[in-house]
């Protein structure tokens, strides 16, 4: 889980203030934890397990997301804006390449 969590952290790094895979949370072969700070300066601890990504501490109302991108798009307006801008830029590059 640690390797998968590290890959997800690399994917979102530009859209968060900081993100690291936690080594100090109880190590487990069944999950990994990511500690991140959003662009809104909110600290979050996220658990990755076979169900997906869930914010800790989890409650019955906690949502689990398939990807860290999905969690951040739904929980961080700054990340959502960053993600949408990156998507717009990539789409524009495709349009520009098609026009050339």
C-alpha cells in the first residue's frame, strides 16, 4: 500500500500545499496513510486501503473515494481549480496540435 500511496501523492503534488506518505502511523500491510495540507491550509490524514481513500478519523458519514484525485476534487476547492486548469491546458494543447 505504501508504494501505491506514494504514486498517488506524486500525482496530486502540484495541487496541494504538501503531501507525504506517513511512516509514523501504525504500519500495516492492509493500508497506508497520507498526510496532506490542502491549498486552503487544511491538514488531513487520509487512509488508503482496499476500499479506497477515506479521511481519518472515519465516521459512519465518511465518504470513500476511488482515487486521491476524487477525494481532493470533492473536498478542496483549490485542488479542484488546479485540476480543472491543468485539464483545460491539456485540452487546449490537443486543439492547437490538431490545428497545426
